[in-house]
C-alpha cells in the first residue's frame, strides 16, 4: 500500500509548467520617477495577462484587485475589463471614490485577503500588487486569491535570492516594516519574499500535475533607486541591477508572477 501516492491517478498527464523571464533593460531605463516605477509594474503585468487571453481568444473579463489604491484603479479603467472590483481593509478614499463614480464598471469593497468573501472562481483575473507581504499569513492569502480566480492571478511581490539573503544579513535590505498604516491593527509586518520552489510547491499542492502554469518575470528593482530624482543614480541602478541578474542565484529581488490555474482542484475547505 502507498497511501501517500493514492491521488496520483486523479492528476492529469499534462504537467505543470514554469517559465522565467528577465526584465528588459530598456524598460528599467524608462523609469524616471517613483510614479513611473509603479506604473511600469502594473502595465507590464496587465500586458502579460492580455497576451495570455489573446492566445485563448478571450477578452480580459472581470478583475479583482487586492489591497487596491487609486493607482491600480487608474490603470484598470484604461483597459477593457468587464468589471473592476477593488478591495482593501480601509475605507475608500476620495481618489478611489472619484474613479468609481466616473466608471460604472468600478466598485470598492472592504475585504481581508486572508478570508475573501467571494465564491470560488468568481473573477477571471485576481491582481495583487505588494499586498501579500503585509499579511500575517501570506501563504493563506495566496491560496485565497487562487481560490477566487477563474483564469489567472497576477502577483507583484518581493522575490528571494541568495544575494538578497546576504543583503539582509548585512542590514542592507528590509526584513520588517514598521508603522504600516494599511496593516490590520497597524501591526508591523515581516517582508515575506517568495521564490520559485515555494510557488511551485503551492501550485502542485493545489492543482497536482494538471496543467497549471507559472510565469515569473524577475529583476532588481527599488522605487527608492529606480525612481531616484538624480538621473545618474537611476541609470546606475537600472544597469547594475540588470547585470547582477545574470549572476547565478541573484536573478532579482522583485517578481511579477502570472499564474494560470490547473484543472484538478480540491473541494473548497469546509469545517467537518
């Protein structure tokens, strides 16, 4: 008997797939401010999703945005989404309210990513930019956004690497963030960094080998340096980060992860 392998027959022969890309130097060199830094991350992510939907012959569909600000909202309304649901743990501010009032596709709701109040598969796309590392249970948050997505998940978050581990040991990279106004109970947060193996394990756990895909775009990025007021600092940061990305074990400190779900889903969790 082999109880641990009993579920093998349920999985499809179509194996899960991972692809890794580097951030283009030309894109990094175009960042001239902190606003550019965030705009690039959001637009690059939406473009990766659009390419996926084009391959499937489908439109963008509906989107749920986790931990949203007016920044994400401003980008989403420029794209042909059918419905745009923005969420956060705070009340909507004036800028978000103005965007929602001007576009009937947009609404804002208070939601906790660790326990989303939506049915499984409720949205075509679930988008999460720099919100998971503010959670006390980021892995639980990842599984929640995978649960409510139908077609894809986009996650923009810190990425772990051997070089970043060394920088943390030297006190040159952030380990904990304090005074975070957007955290529940104003709790400090550990900056949770993902890596390829951890993401692949999560997808295998949820979908087995049933055709899920993980597309990682990696690079060294910092809003402080890439968006620095001094052009020389910005250019040096872009070029140095791009070159360091070719060193084994040092592909980047920031990821855009595009996840397309597999087919072999377990039932939704319920109490016994």
